[in-house]
C-alpha cells in the first residue's frame, strides 16, 4: 500500500461551464451518464444520502465526449470544474497534474463521493485529537473506475502522486455543496478555515 507525504496546501479554483441540458425525467439510475447524474441531482427534494451518491457514481458510465467541456489542467494547483450545483448538492470534475494535492481537510458538514475517471489517486486519512492534534490513520491508492466516500467527520487528503507520471481526472459529488472547509496540520491541534477559490486562474 502506498502513501504520500501528508501536509502542504493548495489553492482550489473552480472553472464553471454552462449547465448540461438534462432530461425532464430522472433516468434509470442503474447506469447514469453525466447528464443523467445532473438530472438525478436536480430532481432531489433534499440532501441525497452518502450511500445514494456512492451508488450513482459507482454505476455511472460517462463518456469522454460528455466530460470534455470540464477538462482543463494548469500548473501549480489542480483545477476544479463545476458541472452543476443546487441547494442540496454539487458535482465537480477535478483535473490534477502529477504532484497536485489538496490541503488536509474535512468537509465541514457535507459528505462526498469521488470517482477516479482516469489516472491514479492517493487518499490519506487522519484522526484528530484535541490534545495530541492530527495523526495519520491510513493511506490508499485508487485507480481508474474506483470510488471512495467520506462522511461528515472524516479528515483526508487527496492527490495525484508525483511518481504516477500521468494526469488525474476525478468526479466529485458533495451534499450539501461545499462551503468553508476546515484544514489541519499533522501533529497540531490547530484548525484553520479555508474557502475554495472559484477563480479560473
């Protein structure tokens, strides 16, 4: 099992594209396209459960053509491309160069699911103690097609390992949409607040 060095921070940036046209009715959720996922999210009358989101992404079959408007990479930090957002949930496509990673963070009241569309993603999880501070828990490698979920109290860090030598594309659904995140440092009890940057640069 491989792990990457926890720590460090990255600025999040969101590239917003026009909303995908969605069918009037929610399609069969056994195998959803990207447009079908948008329709399922827009049909919600409340926050979808973590298990429901996991099922949607696990069974989703998304074509490269559908994903193309949301693909774009930049140097320095990974790039967040928003597919859709409403009061109950949001969906993003994240594009990562080798070495890009998130800050160590929780979702501060949201739960989320990530599907690896292409490449290799490393996920490191942590435990927090008010006296001892943040400690390492486990590390996992996720490859193409794999799905991972994080509940409200979970603390983790995602990244594209430098040694992968390839770009990483991931699809994320959060419910409710992310707001201010809590960020952490290993060995420290301090908690900082972090707001994702929605700029395109």
